[in-house]
C-alpha cells in the first residue's frame, strides 16, 4: 500500500532521510537523558506509585515487595 502525502504541505515537511536522522538524534538524546537522570526518574515514579493497603485479615501470598 502506497501512502500519499497530503496536497497541502506544511512548514515542517522534510525528506524521509531527514526524518530518520531527526528521529535517531531525538532518540539518542532521550536515551542519554534517561541514563543520566535515571535515579531521579525512578524516585519520582516510586513517589507517585500507589501504596499497598495493610489489612491484617488479608493473607499475604507473595511476601513483601516481591519482584514480578
């Protein structure tokens, strides 16, 4: 199936090759940022993660903080 470009071009039209280069550069930037700031990102996600409610009548089948 051949995809057709819209008749009206936008100001952000680029060639396929340029689109790939930009996507690769952005991905590399995102990966470097994540590698540099991984601890901060993990702390943030851990701080907003829902906590398990403690209910003494509920059996604990898996123990504390078992990895999945």
